[in-house]
C-alpha cells in the first residue's frame, strides 16, 4: 500500500510465547511506517530482542514525527525507548491507560507523550490516523489505528496470528492455524469484549488489516468472520479429553469413553498430557461443548499435569457448557474438590464424575457408558447433536 510499509521483525526461532505456549510456526512483531505528505508516524515497535532489526530498517527514515503505541506489552512497546532516543523530536502518541502502563513498564518521561481519545484523529497531511480503542484485546489499554484514506486498520494484537513467514500477506488456509492458536491463548478469555469490538468495527470500510503479529490480511472478511464464530458462535458437538495415566487404569476409562461417545455421534479430541502441546489443547477448547479430564490420584489430589490444564481451562474460559472428571485411585483422594475448584470459572454444568478404585471393573465401565449417554443427551438438548 503506498505510504504504508510493514516493518518489524520476523521471529522464526522463538519457541514459546508468554513462556508457556509453544510456537510451532514462530511469530512476528509488526511495526508499520505511515508516511503522509507532511508527517511520518511509526505504529508500534518490536520485542527488545529484535530492536537491532527495527533500527536497521529505520536507517531509511530521517525524520519521525510520531511514534504510536497501540499496546503497552513489551513485545510491541519494548523498543520504544530506543526509537525515542533516535528521534528526539518524535511524539509518543497513545491513550491515557497505555501511557500509565508504558510509564510503569518502561519509565518513559511524561513530556514525550501525547494522549488521544477514542475516535480522535491525527493528520499526517494526505493520511489521517484515527485511533479506535479496542479494550481488552487483550490488555485494558489496547487500541487500533485506522488509516482513513486507505481504509487500512492496524488492529494491534486483535486478529493477529503466531506465524513467521517471508511474505507480507496472509493466505487463508495457511494462516488460520496460527490465528486460531493465537486467539485461543490470548483472546479467548475476553470473548465478550471481542464481540463488542467486532461490532465497533462494523461501520468501517476495511480493505486491509495489519495486525501486530503474523501476516497482513488483504481480504479481511475471513478473519473477522472466524473471530465472530470463535468468540460468539455456539460450541460444537465435541468433547475434549485431556488425560494422564501412570499405570493404564485411567487410560482404559478414557478409551471406553472415547468409543462410547463416538458410537453416540459425538466428536472426541484427546490429549495425553505427557506429550500434548498446550497450544493444541487451547485451540481444541475454542469450540468444545464438553471437557472431561482424566486423572489418577497422586498424593491425594489429581495428577499435577491435570491441575495445570484445569487451571488453564478455567483461565481461558472457553464457551464449554459441560464438564466431568474420570479416573482411578488407590485408597483415598480429593480429585473432584481440587479439579472442580479450578474449572469453576467455566460456569459449566458438572456431569457426574466416574472414579474407579484401582483397575476399572464392569460397573465402572457402565458408569462411563452412562456418562457418554448424558453427554450425548446434553449436546442434543443444546441443539449441537
Ligand atoms: C506416586 C503415586 C501417588 C499416589 N497417590 C495416591 C493417593 O494419594 N491416593 C490414592 O487413592 N491413590 C494414590 N495412588 C494410586 C493411584 O492413584 C492408583 O494406582 C491408580 O489406579 C493409578 O491410575 P493409573 O493407572 O491411571 O495411573 C498413587 C500412585 C502413585 C504412583
């Protein structure tokens, strides 16, 4: 797009995001240079680990009038101090909440800031930046920048993807995996805000979307539609079973439940927590109607690997309607108390758990079949099956 240049850094080698979720396709930190007839603005910077890449790109930019900070998180804001030091006359443009966070995180002096209101515009001459607050996608201060003359939306983390690639633009079938993984980990807890922010964008003509991670969308409709479905659509006729088994008893119950659900027309996605990728589990949770956690008793409670996943599910708050727990114990346990508390934020209905003492017997397997019956009936009642 004339006058708008993608800058920033592609991070092919980063292994984890938030020191938690694996990045099988890498990621990128996008900055955008917008040159108007009178002024030049840079929108966002890069993770400090890549500051040299951005600085080399800026060798072609003699004068920078504005540096726009859409988001105070360090993977976009961490190189702001270096850019401000290079351009002593540049004004840091952001919203009041982001200013507060930037000062707390990066100690930027007060006199470098200009704060903007929701909807306020900033003229660069023949290009006008309109700032659109997009709160809670995924911090309280996040905002986007709409370039009015070009109908381009720089959407911040909203609508982004974890994907490193050599080209600028997104290909739908290639980007969707990284976009859904990104949504699941970063955006899903804020589903209500996502729907509101999508509504806020509906009046705008948007011909192109430049997110802060991953490739640029030349045909933005598909990512907007995907977000609408992920955040606001109904869950699918699907049960996610994250499980672990030390000696095989819980595994037998998981196998039985998988088969019984398949017989009843319910899709199952299983994750053995000894090897499963947290990002894959998070993606699977996006549209799961039901979660069943499988665990043996370990040191009174559930296996620690299932504690992590129950906590994560509770924190990510997918649109899950039903939950249950299956597993095996030896002599005494508090599995339901512990896991039940962790998944409580889901506000899902707890279907009667099945815990076998030792190796599961016929009665335990019948209880598993009954759980499958209940799940199928619940999905049917909810109009999913
Ligand atoms: C390290 C360890 C700790 C255990 N702690 C408990 C416990 O606190 N309470 C209990 O009822 N069973 C406990 N057990 C027994 C297992 O829960 C039991 O053997 C169960 O059947 C194992 O299921 P699995 O075959 O799916 O691993 C423990 C087993 C192991 C190996």
